[in-house]
C-alpha cells in the first residue's frame, strides 16, 4: 500500500514492491488534495514497480530543466541563482569548467536534475554526467605583501572599499554585495547569505569604512569581472574573491 508523507511542505506518495521503492511528488501543500490525488498516483507507481507500465512522460532535458527550476525545492536565493546559472551555461553548449571545484558543481547540479526527473516519473532513463562531484579543497591565502598590493592599488575607490570591507569582516561576497540590504549596528552587522542570517562582528577597520558611508550595490557578475580585471592588472596569480575570507581567518589564527 502506498503511503503519503510530507517533505518541505509538499506532499509525496511512496510505494515499495520487492525491495524496490518509488516516490513521486503530488505537488501540493494541501493534505486534502493529496488524499484525492493518491489513488491515481498509487496506480501509476504500482505499474512502474511491477513493470506493467512506464512513466507517463519521457520529457526532453530542456523541458525537464524548466520543471526542475520551477519546482519549490526550498532553496536559498543564492542556490537558486547557482542552479539557473549552471543550466543556462550547460544548455548553451559551453564546455564544463576546467577548474575541478567548479566542474564538480556542474556535475552535481546537473545529475541532481536527472535524479529528480526519475523520481518524479518524468523520464525513463537518466543520462547523468560522469566525474567528481566533490572537487578539490582550496587552501589559498594571500601573503602580507599580496594583500598590501591588492588593497593599495585598486583604483576604483568604491570597489576598493568593498574589497577592504570583505577582508576586514571575513564576510562572503554574496552577503555584502548590496550594502543597502545589510543591517548595521555599532559592533556588528546582520547579513543574509549561504548559511542564512548571521551576525558578523565589525573590526575597527570595518567600522571606519562604514563611517565613510559607502554605497556599493553590485551584482555577482560585476564583482567577479572587476576582481579579475584588478587581479590580472596587479599580476597576483590564482586568487579569488573568496580567498579574502580564508585569509581573514588565517590571519586571526596567526594572531591567536
């Protein structure tokens, strides 16, 4: 007998025969509607489990992606943007990134969509990508001389303040790109990002930057391109914006 269960406010139906289990979303938050949908969904699941039927649809990948992105997965805004970027790049025919960590994100994201399609009964077979899904750990920190070169030579004053603020707070770029969304208090700021809402303590250098009343409001793409342009101009190899956060933590450890 099939059973109903709730996951992230959405009702699902699950059935198992001979140790083989299938689950499918009923795509509703209303338990009453889920119960009404259950009989038909149960018959479809049983036909698939017994081999007497096939999934009702075998969607092309482009359509599968559309449905996957429209479904409420309880993602954060950042995760949703990442998924949209990965599929937009992949569907445009661009090759997978050469960077091992970036490549693993693409493989993991695309394969998650295939798995979802199978689970929902939208496809008969998943054509998942092969490759590492974890990526390489990154331990790059800036030396004192590299950090000084960077902070002293970014000519765009507003972006310079942004980079300094990122370093002196150890915050993620995505948490402080839009300063108007940051809630500022005397000793700390409240930011929204990858890990949800959190408080970031303000060092004296960060408070001094805020006293200058900076008004940056950057997109992720602008930060990435401007960072890359400055990095190349200053000939500092293999550094990313996120390395400022790692360097901040490393220097705190050195200071005890």
